[in-house]
C-alpha cells in the first residue's frame, strides 16, 4: 500500500475539494452520501461541468427506491451519471421526515 508521500508525488496538482452531503435518486435506489465538489461551486455547476461517466459518493448509504430499507453502506460508491434522476443537497430536503435515509439531525424539532 502506498504512503501519503508517494500519493502526493503521483498527483502533485490535485485540487482541494469540499464535501457536500447529498441525496441522489439513481435508477431504483436512493443514495445518501458526500459529493466532493470544488470550493464555492454550486451543486448544479459541479454536475454540469463533469464529462465523467460516474461520480463518486463517499460515506454512502444505498436504500431501496421507497427509502425505507437500507440495502448497503460503503466507504465509496460510484454512481452512473446516466442513471441519475435527481440530486439534492441533504440540507435542502423539506419532507417527508419519516424516511430512513434522512438523518435525525436534519429533521425539524418536534
């Protein structure tokens, strides 16, 4: 396994990115994870500039389409951009509040 110094030597021009918690509807799944974006970029801009066939979501949880059952969790999930139906920042989700994939911290107080 390569150490950090070796990784840095291979990619000395790597750009710093921020993570944005998002929810993605792709095919028959709902995926909640962290999308890595350029600092100060809108989500729309980040998605429109990519020519990649896949986007990476880290710290990802994949749910069935109804959002009730967790299918699996993974450190990283590659999502086909051709399968994406919609993407939203997690903090923009307003309702429903009773879905399994919405963290308790994002729900309004009772």
